[in-house]
C-alpha cells in the first residue's frame, strides 16, 4: 500500500499448544507500517473448542496456582533436554501467552521471535485475586539467531485480559525500551518491589 506499508492476508489453523488438538481456523490481515511500529492486526477465528471448556481449563490451572503452599519458583524451563516438570507447566503456559505480546511488539516483516526458554520465574503473592509472576525469558530471534533476554512481569485472573509489562536487553546487553503505555510502562529493576500491575 503506497505510503503505508505492506499488507498481508493470512489463513491458518491453530492448535492447543499442550495437546496438539485442533483449536480452530483463523483469517487475518497484517499491515506492517513503513515507520518502525508494531504491525496492525485484524483477526477472526472460529474455535473448535467450547468456550465453557476453555474457561473450565483456565479455572483448573488458576486454582492449581492459587493453592500452592509456597510461591512458585523455577529455572531453565524447559531444561536442556526439552522437559518441563508437570508442576511448572502452568507457569510455562503463562510465559508463552505473555511473551507473545513482546514478540508481537518487536516483530517486523524481516524479524521474528519465538520463546526459547524461561530462565527464571518467581511468583508474587498478592492480596487480590490475580496471580502475578516475574519472568526472565529468552526469545530466539529469526533469522539472526540472536537470543534476546527480557524481563516480564505478568498478572492473570481467568476471564480478564493478561497484563504484561516488560523490558528487554539487546544482544549487547544494553537496556531497550519496554512495553508501551497501553499494556503498561516498562519497569526497571528499581520498580520490582511489590505489585506492578
């Protein structure tokens, strides 16, 4: 589109990341603006999984997190053999969902990302009903093969949008800008005391 950028029309199928079951089909348009900014995405999906079933699964995961006897912590998820401890699968699922917002913000027509590993995760105890986690995630940059380290603070309550704040270090370890105002401002290490969201 002259003066605007390139627009793509996509048709794709989705699957449940855990079970591999068909989760539905989607139609999307993606506009990559000429100026350096996130792509503009419009998407419509037909879901094969019942919404009630999705809510029940979310609630099962949520209750499992809430009823831990002590805050959840973990390192190197998955491990060097690709294994994830069953007790850490919920925090991995949240990392997949949360890091997708970082990948969306940073991706360009020629650069993409996927979640390679959760280096560390720590749960924060809150007085409200939200669950909150501090993550250090490693994103694999394609095609450069660089690894991007990002700090991510994530809060979740079933039935509510995931809240994500982040900042990333460039491969040379200089701090880059983090998330914008719409999904929460970037917060450096000094802001890590207490709940951010």
